């Protein structure tokens, strides 16, 4: 995997990594000799896949979850992720700076490759077979850049609406690798519409390129594929259409993925394997990791430690409460037993029984020592998400029968002895789809985006654990005092202060509230 020095909007490597991200430091190669052959392009392709893998684990998953309504901090966590969890969000937050820098670093990698790979294709120096290979890598790179910009716009930009789509609330759009000390060349924030159009243009190019590949090679069209295919592209396109409230497009694309016949919803019997050994036929894209080349961060360690007596965050009562109004059916829903367990934490000489979140317990095949590293392969796209996208879009379009059917299909594959209720309609149907999205995607990084899209707030003050009477005694006081109003400004992350200081074009374009 080749690396190279870069300048990110004049910010350079300062924001390239966060200590909790496990991203490799950037090295140096010479621009004019970096991409001279198809083999060089292949090496850069490995780097792009490495970024897709790394930026789909660790803090990129856990930070948005810790900020929202699902988890309370424990007094044993040493204030790790404390500012995010307690709502003290500032533009100087190092974790959010790390995400911004890591993503723009990956974008710089892609831009460097695309600049040189296209020149190589047009140079006439390559054999026809090599041209086809390089064009394949270019298509994959275009997807990578779209994915990285998607993540940025979904966290550092507000909701896309008719009222604000024309405002400069999007991202600095950099499509060429051209580091410079001349600050007049740095990019300011584009409009939201320009940002989404840029992402969609990359995805369209990626789709066309991968479609060409698949005319003769369909090896990537399979569950758990380590490589991108046209169905991966459509999965991201459906997700983005939902963010833009383009419900017709979201419904159509998600349904195409669902009806492709390539992927199947996990049943109860094989659901747990998706989170332990990272194997399941509903995984649309699963970047490769191995014991010798992890390339990922520990996602599970945001919640629990390797020891049976360690935990930093625990699920809020409504997630683990057992009773007539519980969110999960604790006896019949496979997700309940897969996601939750319990531990005794040592606090002030006492062992306190608490519920814990174990969706990312660590894949045993990725352990490098006898101590669990709580590392699981990245799973950025799953079929169940497409069901939920299609169901939400259908409900918004007034297609209630279709939305209900999609919702019931997902539940039947998660809940034993499932009895289908009378069809939901109206706001009941909408709310049931939202509840199902919370159940299914819990801890996967979607909650911040969902609550913002729905215009909902939350209050984390309830710490009445009926089944764990002492659990409230180990909750960080500030963690249970968090209240977000609907449309709270903190649903949109701040542009990092370091970026504002270095780039004069963006200096006056901070998000409201910061």
C-alpha cells in the first residue's frame, strides 16, 4: 500500500489521524514517478480499499452513537469520549478533527491516484488489458471518494432541504491533488446541492465503470464480497437519496438491491455469526481484514474492555428493559441476545451488575494475542438497511402496504414465533419503521443522522434500570443530564477550528451554534 505526502486544504497532516483511529502515518513518494504502470495503479487501489476498510470501523462508527440517546457513560471510563457523550461539542474536539482529517486524507489519496491514472490511460503506454484494469480501479476510486464525501456531508453539514440546498452549507470540494502554500487556491464550502451533486456524479461514474467490468467478470457480485460491485454503488445511492428526501429514488434503488437475488436477509440461526465471525449472506460489502493485516480499529472497545470487569458505556434503560413496553422482545428477538449481555464492574470496592453492549465482540480469527482486541471486519452495507430505506421511503410516498410488507419481512427474520399484526397505517406505521431502524442498526453509526432527519430530540435523564438496581450508581452524572431539542445545532458537527484557522476561504463558514 503506497502512501504519499499531502496537503489538505492547507491543513496538511495535522488532522490526518486521530490516536483512536489506528490510521497509518503518511509517507512520501515522488509525484512524477508514483503512477507509471498498471501495477502502480493496483497498489494505489489497495490503498483506497484500505481507507474504505479503516474508515468504516472504530470512531467512525462509535462517535455518532455515543453522542445520541442510546448510551450512558460509566464512571470507570476515564472520560473517554466524555465530551461527545455529554454534549460538550466544540470545534476544537480532537475526535471530530480526527474524523475530518482522516476522511480528507483519504480523499487526497483518491485525487492523487485519479489525476495520474487518467493520464496513464490516455498516454497510450498501456496494453488493452491493462487499460481495462486501470479503468476498473478508477471506478472503484470514484466510489471511494463518493463514500468519503458522503460521510463528511452526513456529519458536518445540516439536513438537505429545499430551503437550504442552495446555501454554502456543504463541503469544500477538492477533486484534484494540488498541494499549495497559496491560500487563495483553497476551497470554501460549496452549496449543499453542489456537494450532493458531486457525490452523485462520482457514484454514477463508479457504476458505469463497474458495470463495464461486470460484463465479463461478475466475481464481486456475491455476499461478503471484499470488492465493490454495482450493487454496492446502488446501496449507497439509495442511502443518499433518503438523506435528500428523494423518496421515489430511494425506494426504487433499495428495492433493486433487495430483489437482485444476490443477498438474503439473515435468519435467526445465522444472525449472531454476522457479529462474531463477520460472515452472513446479507453483507453486501465487507472489506477484507486478516490477523496479519488488520487495517481496522477496534469498534467494540468504545463500549467494553477486554476484561470481563471492564466497560465504558452501557445501553440506556429503554434498550434493555424487560416489560410490556420494551423496545426489544427480550425472549424472541435474536438481536436482543446478540447485542446485550451483562457484567459486574468493580467500583469503590463493589461489584456492580450492569447491562453492556456486545454487538462488536471481536472476531476470534482477527486476534493477534490471547487477549481479545474487540476487532470486527467493516460492514458498511447490509441488506437489512436497504429494507429499512425502502420501508421509510414507501411510507413517505403513501405506499403503506409496501412499507408494511417490507417491515414485516425484516421482523420475521429476527423474531421467533412471529405473529404478523394487523397492518399499520399513518403515523403508527411511520413510528414502527423508525423503531425497527433503531433496533436493527443500533451501534452502527446511523442514529445521529436518523434523529436529525426526523427532526426529533431526546432526553437521556432516565436511568431507572429495573433489572439492574445498582446500575444507576455508576453512571456519569453529566451523561444523564443530556437533552437535545428537535433540530439541535449539535446534530451537525462543527468544522474543526484548525481548519478554520488555516483556510481563509472557510473562516466565516462555521456551522451555526459553534
